[in-house]
C-alpha cells in the first residue's frame, strides 16, 4: 500500500463519500464559517478528490477561483475527473509566497500536515490582509472524547476491538494512520495560530456517526494500516464486513468536530 497515493484508497474513499454524509456535513460547516463571497480567490489545501472545493464553488460566483492543492497524484487525478470547472486549477504543491488568497481552506486534513505550526505559518503568508484560514479537526484528535449516541454500542468501540482481535498486530500503541503523530490540544492550535499572526475564532459542530458509516470509513485502506497491515484492501473490507455482522449495526455515536476561522489583520513575517 502507498497510503493516499493509491487508486484503491481513492476508490474506497469515494465509496464512503458517496454513501455517507460525514464529510458532506464537515464541508458544509467549514464553508459556512469561511464566509466566502462572490469573486474571491481561494486556496484549498489537501484538496483530496475535491469535496471541499466542490462545496465552496457555489459561493464564489462566476468570477471566483479555487487553487486546489493535493500532493497525492491518485487523489488529484480523481479530483480533476470529478470537477470539470474552469474556475478550478489543480496543483501538487503550495503556490509561491508572492501569490495571495482571500481564503485558505483545509477540510479534514490539517492535523496530517506536520509540523503543523510551520504549516500554519506558511498558509498565513499566502493570505491577503483581511483574509482568513479556515480548517476543521475531529475533536477526538484533540484528545476530547466523543459523546455516546444510541444502540447497544453507543461509542462504536466494538468494531475496532473485533478487528484488532482478528489480527496479530497491536495498533493501540500508535495513533491511527490519519491522526497526527504528536498529540494535539485546542490550546496548542490557538498558540500556533497566534504565532503565525492569525486571530482565530473557534467553532464546533457534531455529526451522527453510524456503525455502518464507521465500517465504510474503516474500509479506506490507509486507515487500517496499523491493525490490518499486509492485507490487500479487498481482504480488509471482507474482515470489516464480517466484524459488522457481530456488532449492533443500529448503533451510533455523536462525533464532535472543532473548527477555526483565523483572520489575518497585518502582514506576516
């Protein structure tokens, strides 16, 4: 497996997005808090297959523009295929510092862009005065526990436990593949934004994450690299489906997300 730069990863990611609303809701909240306006120039960092870009376009009008930056070729290729819009330009790397944007968006990815403090400083330098950086993070990745939902497994703990039990690997000693290697806190995010010359406004929302959606999300191969490494994606999916048969499929939990809209009021060094 080659992480996110793999066609099979892209296929399972797109299957999850097509069948479940987790990222739809995350992007809807992100765009609402970004306060986009017609004609703005927007940078979408870690654009993936273009889900955040897609959510932003209706607010930008015919003269708005999005530069979608996605380093992984497999994800970028799918994004180019999905979004046939002349307002969108795709890139593998960040623009040069002499370019500037009204908004920089990062949907469901900022914690993977380590070192995060340096990433925030780089993004701040790309913002125009009066512009804003807007991103979101699942609260669990900030060491904030989710709240119970309903069913026999209201915290959705049984499915990963059964997958771990079926493997000879012990992933609990390491963070999941899509989490930051260094534990995050809300306080650290605030400090890094301030050091980057940005004034952050925090917000939150929550989604109803079902057992079915959780299982489909875990089928994205990169997310089970710690517990099912060495197995091809189809076999991982088969094991997840098998484990789903032995848990309460009607269970669900509340998943809280934290977000920041961070404004640039003066030139950054």
